[in-house]
């Protein structure tokens, strides 16, 4: 599964996080982000359960450009 890399947080503190990729073969976005704390997790749970196979991660708004580029690439790939 080759991932297409779109970028890391421009203000990363050296831990190389958060990061955005696109898996073009599976048509899935892949995000590496900060784990949600208990308060955020509880707020997200108010809209429904979070399965054990899923997680809530946080990405800063300053990564909008990398996320937008990944979205555009996914849409172009779907048109093919």
C-alpha cells in the first residue's frame, strides 16, 4: 500500500506529527495526529459510540492546506 505523502504540521515540535497521507489504492485518507484527551473523547461520544478499531485524533487548522491537497488528489483519482 503506497501512501502519498502530503505533509507534516509546519510547526511540528520534532515528533513529526501531525501528518497527512492519501492511500490512492484504497481511496482512504490517513492522518497521524494527537490523541484526544478524555474530555474531547467524551464530547465525541455524545454523538455516538467509537468502536475499538477507531480513534479520535486532533489536527491543527494550520494543516488545512495539506488536507485540502489530499482532498483534491482523492477527487481527481475518483474521476478516473
